[in-house]
C-alpha cells in the first residue's frame, strides 16, 4: 500500500515539524542567549532530516501508485496535496539550494547590519546576487510547474493564485485607494475637530494588560487547553495545531498596540486550532497558505475587533481589567478614534489598513519586474521612490532605510510573498460580507461577545477545509464569488468616510 | 573515513536529543494539557528515529574501521564510547523491545492507578510480567556483554560498576548504618533538648523564594547565559549542556524544601554546563552515568549546601531576600537543625541522607534476587517487610503503598538503577575528602561564598572527564582510591553525632 507508506512518512515529518515549531517558540520565548548556537545547529539538522525525508526520490513512485489505490475522499485530497508539496519541494536542484541558502543567510545578515545606517551602496552587491538567484529559482520552478516564473514563486505561498488575477484586483484597489485616502484623511480631520483624540495618560501594568488579553482571547474562542500566550520580542503565532503558542510584547505606557496584536494573532491561532485534528499528519490538513492565514488574522483584527460593536463589548472589559479611572469620559467613539487612524507613512509594518495595500502593491509591482528582469536590482531605489510618490505622496530618495531596505523579505530571498498580506485583507472583507449575508444578527453577537455563530461559519467555510482546495477555490466556495476588491473597498468606505 | 561517518551521525543524533530534551522540558513547564497527546506522538516518533539511526547495522562496520584509523586521543575515546553505547543499544532484539515497551507502559499506567489504593493484588500479574521480561532482558544483555545478568543491567546506568564490588561497599555501609542511626537519633534528641527546633511561622512569597534561589545558583557558579530556572510539578534538571533547564516547585508556607531542591539540581546543572562543549556531539562528551550525576547533585546539596559554612554564607542572603523579620533569633545552628534532620521513614524519596542508603540497599538486594530468580515477584512484599524491619525497624506488611509500590522504577522496568543513588552519595563524600586534602582552605571559601577553587577541582577531576572513563575509574583517578564507604561514614559521623 503506497498510501500507507505516505501516511507513515507524514507521521514522521509531523514529529520533526512539531519539534522545529516548538524549538522555535522556545528560542523566542525562553532560551538564554548562550543556547543559541547549539539551537541553530539542532534546528538546521532537523530541517535537513525533514527535507531529506520529504524529498526522497522513491516518494514520487509512492504518490503515483497511491493515486491508483482505492482511497476515500480525504485520502485523495491528502495525495493531491502531497504531490503538490513534493513537486514544490523537489523542483530545485540541491546544488542550487546549497548556493541559495548560503547567499540568503549572508544577505540577511548584511541587511541587518546595514539597514540601520541605510547603507544601500554596500548592500547592493549582495542584493544583486539574491535577485539573480531568485530569477534562477523562478525559472527552475516555472519549468517544473509549467507556470510563469513569478507565478511559480507565488505558488509556494498561495497555491493557485496567479499574478494576472492578482494584478486585476490590485489595479482596482489601487485606483480606489488613490482617491480614497485623501477623503479618509479629510473625514478623519472633521471627526477629530468635533471629538478630539483622547490620549491615555497612564501606566498600564503588564499583568493587567495580560489579564485583559486573555479574557478577550477566551471570549473569542481561543482554546487554552490547546495553546497559551507568552511574551517575545517579535509577536507571533507558532507551535502546532494541538498546542498553539502565541506571543505578544507589552509596553506599559499604552495597551492598544499589544492588545490589537493579540487579537490579530488570535485569528491565526483559531485557524490552527480548528484545522481537522484527526487528519493532522497529512499535508491536506494544514493551513492553506499565507494569504488564507492572513485572512484569518485580519478577519479577527480588522473585521471583528476594530468594529464599533466589538468595542461596545470590549470597553467595559478594558475598564474592568485596566482600571476604570483611566477611561474617565471615554465613550466607544473615543476608542474607535484610536483604532481607526489613517496616516500616510514610509513603513509598511506601521501602516493602517487603508494605506497598507499601497505598500504591498508597490512591492508586488516591483518584484514582478525584478523577477522578469525588467527592473535591475540597482534601480530599485528610484523605482521605489517613484511609486511611493505616486501612491502615498512620500519620497524615499536618499532614504533607503525607510524605502527598499525596510523589509526582511527580499534580503532573505522571499519573492512572491508580499501579495499575501493584501490578498488576506481583501479575503477577510469578503468573508465578512458573506457571513453577514447569512447571519444578519452578527453585529448583535459581537456586541454581546458571543462569537459562536461567527466561529461556526469560519470553521465550516475556512478552517475545516484546510488545504483541500486552492486559495482562490477556497474563497469561491466560502463566499460564493471569486476574490474581488469591492468588499474591502466597501468596508473602508463604511469605516473611514 | 569511518570516523567522519560516525561524527556526522553523532551530529544528527545530537539534534534529535536536543529536540527530545527541550520538548520534555516544555511539556513539564509550559505545555497545556490538551497538547499532551500529539506531544507524546512526536516524542515517540523522534525516539524511534533516533533509535533507528543509532542502531543501524552498518554502524558496527564504521566502528570497526574507525578503530584502525589514525585518530587523536579524544577521537579514540569517542569511538570507544560509541562502541559501548552501540552494543548496549543493540543487544536486545527488536521483537523483544516491542514486547517490553508495551508491557512497561501498561504496567506503569496500572501502577499509577493502583498505587494510591495500595492494591498489590491487582498489580501483581502486571508486575510478574515485568519481572519476567527484566530477567529475559538481563539474559540477553549478559550474553552480548559477557557479564552477569544483573551487572549487564547496571551497565546501562553506570558503565563499569559491578554488583559484587557494590555489594562489598554496601555491606560495609549497611552494618555501619544499623549501628549509627540509633546513635544519630539520640544525638539529635540531645541537641534538640538544648536548642529546640525553631519553626518558621510565615508566608514566603514565591517571587522572593525565587530571587533567593537565583542568587545562590549564581554564587555557586550556574551560568544563566546557558540555562534557566523554571517551575514544574516534579523538579528536574533537563535540557542540553548549552542550555540547562532546571525546575523547582514552591510552597509558600516554607522555603527550605524548594531551596534545597534547587541546590541539588544545580549540582546536576553544573555537571552538564561544564562538559566539554567543543566535543558535545560525541558520546564520550556526555555525563558519565547515573551514579556520577547523582554524585554531583549530592556533592552540591549534601557536601556543600548542608554544611555549617554554607549557612554562614547563606543565612544573611536568606534574611535579605525573604525578610529578616522571619529569622528573628535565628542562628546558623537553628538552620542546621532544619537541614540536618534524621528520621526513620517508609518512603525513600522523603528520606534524609543517613537513612536513604538503607532504602537503596534494600532495593539493591531484592532486585538482584528478582533478576536471578531467587525471589519471586509475588514474594516481594514479605521480603520487603523483613528487610525494612531489620534495617529501619518499620513494618510494611499490609501496606504495599508505603512498601514495594512506592517507586516508579520497577513498575517501569528499570532494574539496576537504584544503586546509583547511594553510589552517588558515597562518591560525593569521597570527592569532598579528596578536595579537602588538596584545598585545606575550602571551608573558608564556602563561608565567603567563593566556589571558584571548588568548581575548578570538580571541573578538572569530574566534569571535563565526561564519559572518557568508566564510573569506577573516574572515581579512582579523581580521588586516588577506589570507591569505599569510609568517607561517607566519616561524613555522617561528623555531621550527626
């Protein structure tokens, strides 16, 4: 039975994944610095074993034979997804992987050293090498997958998503946002003239912030029997579906950045916790990809937790945990003024939900040209600046630190990843629209802090599907239509105008 | 190069060990209950991979060939130890290992359920099976190792230790203790008549206890850049040499049990942290075995930290961290009255350093007879009772919960492990004697909280040797004589009479 062989292999790979995931969490949360070197050795060795096992040549035969065996639907989906991941895993030669891993590590290290100084000149040779390798990689992937080179890169992160489809929705969104943002800023100024932003002038002890975060996570449906919340320098959602490890970072002069971060990561956590547990070793039972995952965190953060009804529910809890004395005269509108801020800025990770997509579209457009060869690595700063001026009215010329040197993605060789963020934002808005159609009382639910029906919808339509469908097909089946920008645009208009 | 193949294998095994060690720590310290099932699956799969890799048949050839290669001393030691561990790992048939693993898991589970009720009758069939398997195991090991069956079992835990040598030292110690304990109890009563035991009537907040524990660990030489202290239900010292994870458990009504536990585990931790780091993947660079490890924790706890000079150093720190108000009228003698208590009892893990060896000798004598077949599993309660009455004047008849059902070792199939505890205690006393001979000012060092010279001696004579010598040879080289009971006996007389 070849399927049985694949199944046994999946169980071993799951154990290695489990170990790597938990070692990663421990490294970020608990590990003393001196443990780092040996930890890195162990992680590299485990990754090597995992790759070796998952890419062994005889697996191709197992997959071929398994496809001829008498399998149920779930098993067929597992074989399908196993083929997809096997092909993606094996389409690069090991000679190339060796060259690329080295170049990536060196480039990322160099970037970390040069970024604070904004030293583009010294970074460029390394970046040119990375771009050349990415082009080579895209060609290799494209040849095996029979896709366009850039599509073959996206395929790693969002199976089934294609650049020409993305470009259409992004073009729509871009033209909308260029007109929308000035209007949103104007509307915001008017609101603030009527109701000035109330600052928090208080110290919020970490223990109290944590208690508030935990109480909201619990209300939202995070299962603390299968997960926990810790502290790390960079917040993340890691671990395994049976034991999801979320982290946050607290600052005591304000509580909203940590709290909104917790709510965002809880969206990732719910997805992981609600994947089909009994099929967990199979690739078909894993989360679908980066855009789908981001759609879940943004659904939680943007669609649910920055909504007025959510703050009708959450403001009393915040008062209770943090002390009502810090919220004197605060109404829900005052909280919304904090969580609905629009501002043009240089830095993607600091951007709000309205300006964020323009940062992503800029990168999407540039990396397509980088992969196709239309754009040379050395010309990136000028191209970046031109688009920043066009989309956000900001110039980054002479300021590469706040321009093309701000993200780790390209220095570490990840091309094709950026679109996921904005695909996720649009998917989240479209899911919210679909959910609202079938559950007209959803706003009342949120106001009461009752997420049962909402989570049932998400479980049925997204979480339980895991990787049995491509990213576009997952969206089509969940929402009854292909991905479009219109729901996200409607959402922005409703919230900010 | 066969040595190069062994070396590469060692690095992969080290990564798997690293993962298993850290997953074990995480399970005890952080994991939510619901994560347990998948964690167990992952641990079992990693253990399986590790065993498969470490016992592959071609390794025998690598070892043979490596022995003919031109190797330096450290490499030769690595090959020697690799052969020893390979032979120990492969001397059981996989058919037998399968049967035994199942029986052990079921027997341990049954024991956990029946122990609270002291239900020996229902446990007996499972225990008889475990004993039968242990006899079979001992025979198999003996045939390959050309040792007596019980020696072959000990060999897993303390390479080079032999039952007849142990029996001689234990006989000496037993006859000493049977006379010594009544005298020690009498002397204790006299001391208490003069100076009644001062109770602590206070609440000691966990944070303050932790700060005291950390300050003593730091003073003693624990490296917090390569380790940390956490909380778990059962205290342990785990992790890897580059990242030692110690745990304790606090109760707020007293601080000494947790503190002495921390000092004990710190002894284990120092051993791990001071193994030769640059050779870490090789088996020759690991800690020597159970007795050697226990000698390090007991050296720290019994030889150093229950000594008068240690409390001259530690009492001011305890006052500083826990609050001087709880120590009103406390002198060093009052602390010593707490940490030098002798009391006959049923339970080994609750025993003091004077009565503990009798618990061990009882088990050592019974398990030899169990393995040889002289004693039947069903007759253990009577044999246990007879020895308890003889050695400690306590009867356990009709009370198997406080008799043969108290320990996890036999129910989980571990025979040959028990002697390690008392071997460790004697080794620690003998190490202290050797250290005191070469460093006459050692008591002053302790009084000042300066452990530099002490740790230098331990590093040179024990820690840096790792597994390059057998347990008896390690002791011989470190102390200039073979293991004997006399230093431990002298230590007890000095402390308790």
